[in-house]
C-alpha cells in the first residue's frame, strides 16, 4: 500500500482509505484543545481525471472528532484545493485557527500566517455547510505552493456533529508541498468508566393500535456508550406510543457517547430519550408480537417502569445493587457482594487473659524459694516449741482451720515462666490464706495477669517434588509437638509457608494448647498438658497419683475413679463423677484431658482448654492421713497414659514427618507415554509423544476416512 | 491418467509415528489402469530383488505416503497393495489444528496426577526437626505454686 500521509502513527493511502462508517480511535472529550499529527507529503502528480474521493476520519458523535478529507485535484478548473478538514458543525469560528508557516532548514519557524478568521473555514462554521467541512482555499493562502511551507491547524471545540460526507468532484495537482497538520492525537483523554453494549432484539408485547406508523420500519438492536460516573438505568415505557416501543434512560451519570444502531454496524447518536427500539412493520398489523429482549455486555439494569429505575439511581448508597432489575440475573456478576462471609481475616488475632487472681494466687518460684518454703513448713523446734508450726497451731486455735489446706498445687514447667508472663510482681513473701510467710533468702513472682504465651519458634515446610506427589494420599505429613502429641496435618495447608509454633498455658491446671500459625493465620491447634504436677506434702497424695495417671493426652480413655469406703468419696472423675449440686461432670472421652481435681472446698472448678468441662468439687478432700486412718485405698484403673512428667522424657523439640510414596518410574515413561498434560495449543507446538483429549482437525486435502484416521490416531497417541 | 512416480521404501517406524524413518529402495513409474480411490491403491509392478523389504511408499502425485503390502504374484510381477498413511501424509496440513492434550512428552502439567506411575510398596520417611525446643531445667522460674489466700 502506498503511503500518502500519516495520521499520528497510522499510515494512510489515498487509494485505500475507506469512507468511515464506524467508530474511530480518536475520541476527544470536551472541552480540550485537539491536536492530530498529520504529515502529508504530496509530490508531483500527473493529471488525473477521476472522481474525487473523500476520507472521513471522524465520526458522528456528541463529541468532537476531527477528520480530514483529502481532496486530490487534477489541476483542471478552479476551486477548492488542498484538503478538507472538518470538525463539528457547531464549532465557533474563534475556536479554529489555520496557520500557514514556514520553517528553515534547522526546523525553526520563520513565518507564521494566521488565516483571517481561520481562512475560508470560518465561513463554513456555524452550520453554513451542513457537513461541517473546512475548506482551505488556495486564493487565501498563496504561499501554499512553495517549498518548506507548512499548514498548521489548531482546533478547539467542545461539541458538534460530524456527518458523513458524500462524494465530491474536482481534483488538482500539488507539487512539492508539505502539509503538516498539527493535530496531536496524543493529547486525547478517554475518561474512565464502564463501557456498555446492550443488544435489544424483541420482547413480548401486544399491539393494540392500528394508528398509522412511521413510514420507515426500523428497530434498534444495539445501545452502547460509556458511563463515567454515577448510575444509569433503562426502563420500559408502558404501552405503545405512536407505533413505537421504547426504552427510557434515567441517569445521574456522565456519559461518554450514547449511540444506537439497528445493525450493530452503523451507529448513531441517541437523539431522544426515551429511544425507540421497535417499529411494527405494517400499519394495520395488530395482535401479539413475539419479541425477545436480551442483553450482551452487562452492567446496565433494565427496569419494568420508571419509578423502579429512579429508586435505584437515586439511592444514596452508591454501591446498592439493582436487585429489582428485570435483567438482574444477567448483570449480578457485575455487582459482587462485599465479602459475604465476613471481613478478611488475613492474620489471626489472639486474645489475652484478663482475669485476675482473687481468692488464690499464683507464684512463680525458683528452686531456692521452694526449698525455703518447704523447709519453713516443717520448721518446728521441738525444744522451744516455736517455729512455723507453732504459728500454725495458733492459727488453728484462732481460726479453727488449717491454713495448710490453702496449698492448692505445685507444678513444674519446662521453661522459665518469667520470660512468658510479664504481668508479675516480685516479692519476698507468700500468703497461706491470711498467714504471711516471709522468705529470707529468696523471692517469688506473684502473677497478676496470667497472660502470655510461649513462642517456641518457626519452621518452614517445603514441598519435596513440586508436583502432584506432594499431596495426599501420596505424601502424608505429621507433626510432633512436645507435651501435646503426634498428629496428622493437611499438607496442602502448610506447603511453602513458615509455621510458627506457639503454646498457650493454663497455669492453674497445667493444660496447654499448641497452635500452628502460618503467615499470621491460625491453621491448626492441639491440646496437651505441659505442667507436671508435683505432690504437695499435705495434699492428697492419692489424688495426685490418680490425676497423673488420669492425664489424658490424645489417647485418653477410661477415667480414673477413686472411691472411699463408707461413702467418703474422695473424688471421682469420669462419666460417673460425683459433683456438687448444679455442676456438671466432665465426660472422659477420647482425646480429652481428665479433669484434675486438686483443690478442696466448694466451687473449685477446673477448666482448661484440654478439659471437656470442669468438675466442681463440693466434697472436702481427705488428707492422706485420713485415708490411711480410714483404711481406704484409692484404686485406679486406666489404661496407660502419658503424664506431663513422662513427656519430659520425650523429645522437647517439634518435628514434622513426611511419609512419601515413591514412584517406581521407568526411565522411558516420558519418552514413550508422556505425562499428564491438559495443555491447549496446536499440534505443531508439541513434540515426542502426544495423546489428544480433543481436537478440532484442520486438514483440507484429506478424505473423510483419512481425517477420521488421523483423529483416531491422535486420541490413541502418536509420536511427533 | 498420466504416469506417476512411486517411491518404494522400507520403514521400521510404527504406524503412529508421524515422521517415519525410511530407506528408499527404488523408484518406479506407473499408471493406473482404472479408477481407484487415492486411499487404497493396488498396482502391479515388475519383479525386483528386494521386493520383500518394501513396506512403505510415497506417491507425489497423490501427496500421500502409503503402507505397502507386497504380494508376489508370479516370478515376473509383484502386486503392491497400498493404503494411505494419513498421519504422515498430511502433517503439514493438520499441524495447526487446535488440541487439548491428554498426555505429552513436551508439554506436561506436573500438578495432574499420573496414574501411569506405579509406586514402591514402602513409603519413604523423612523427618525434619525444629532447631528450637523447650529447655527443661531447674533454673529460672519454672515452678508454679498455687495458693489460696491474699
């Protein structure tokens, strides 16, 4: 194709440039200056007797589309020259300037003639020429025939209709003339918005009027445009108006182009609202006409009446979906719900312990403090009859109770808890009930808030094969967590992630929950017992033994029952547990930790994450002395279960275990049989073994039999 | 029909191989005495020594490769029964056809399970331990004494 001129980067030929009948890429919203780069080199041409051809490069629209019509002339006769430049017919003359300039060899502009009022073009504006063309007349620009002269056109306009030109006559030659039309398409600005394109075919209705219809039978099939802000809705006009079925437009939006078409090829501006989309063919045609309404590009709702359309458009909630629209099912994908399952939870938020210790206190002790406490407990000078016991006896006389019974428990943890719990207070005394025991050589940390967790560490989980073998059932992943147990995991949840292992501890029961957290999200958690219960000299040793044996990890089973003779029930856990009135017993089930009954007195409820429930013990505990005196013996029955003390023998570090099914693959498998593919492409892009799932065979010269043979072979496997 | 050339080959490639390995035995010229479909051609040719090796042919006029079955009619003539090899003949024509591949040597998806892969009976066990752990000791505040009281 011979290139005669350029529009921006587009190469154009006088011989092949068609008449424009559709949309062009030059969209110029209003009002901005419009520039299009057109360089036009026109060398010597021979005389031509030909019908003039015109090239409409613009488009009919509410916006401005500059267009250029190149008019070749053969030098015969007088009249019009050069080119035709057109904009909207409503362009005001002052919005247009035609400069004829001259540049020197260095590209510096040396002369600049502004045509009077934009040369002859101004005479054509304001509607004098229905087709709105600009005509540059040779007579007003005599320098146009000389070398190095350029013509620059600056056009400013906001609106107007560019209408299609028809053929015209006259051709002229131009010699050694360069035309540079400074219309820069790079300045175009297309606003953001939603493009929509609706096909409107037929819809059901009844024609009841036999009034004379318009002469022209037509129906609009398409509606398109761009909505840049606000909302727009269509609504069906009721009845048949003057032989027309219509859709109305209600909007608070800004449009960028609104056009209709009867053939989806030629588009025209929507000139009236409501706009007609159906005419009946014959004026005396009555009855029910079957017609269907369907839409292509989604987004624009169509309502049955104006009121519904208005309600939705005027809804102060800009995001309210048009659920009442007749085409809601079609456009609903364009209105996705905002996270119907809740807010995004990209990172798990953990809670905190806010409860404070009221009637019992927690003391974090080191060995020296415990030695001192236990020694003081037995401090009694038999000679002087003084010491702690002496005080205790006095207390007994005074209060009639045994302050030793307030010792509720002692547990050992496999870490320094002062690094875990920060809300503590250091002091050198503890209270036995109301009795303050001063520590001379050591101190304890009294727990104010038992709020803290152990961040054990982070480990990365990586795939082994990076293919299907990494997942169940071909690869199984297990995790061992100290003091918790050994559990299977869903491998797919952990691959490619760094897993943080965190322990939450219940200091009162020794229970713990180990959490597996990946990328800030809690993926799995498992319960266990991390606190090793230590027997207290004056507590029920049998109770301790029972509780230790009754600690159920994940293979818990039968509860331990201890019954006293004569109805003195020590405690009884399990399904037959005796409770105080109104308290529920903890069911001993698989995987639950036992309720460990420690304390005495009413209302000591043990509850922990590992426990299915707490047992409120209302019966006073018996001391070992009492048991022995009563001749009772606790008996236990349980299957062997691990205790937290025994867990100290097991690994103190977590580990992950992968059980991987290994393939016994032949070395020739891929070469002879390939591997699963599901790839799409053309046959020529494959090599080696190829087995086809489906094929759209293109094979022009093969017979039907041969084509089927090819298909059969492709589906059974070929070698390329 | 005018004479046409037949190239006689020996091929060891299977039927489902597109680009067959073949060895040219000889080139003969002949013509069809009667109407015959291009996919199935039977022709008698003069005896040639290595007739028994001929199992493949190409007829340029028909733009086709053929599988050949040789029958020795008598001492002077050999009858060639030929059936078109569509897979090899028209590859340049159908290689631009769109497909969805089920299995492929060149374009495979590693995330699709391959049921053609047998497994060893015993799984491999891999253990990965963390480089962090609890550190039970008697130092530090590792005991919790629970007391009723103030």
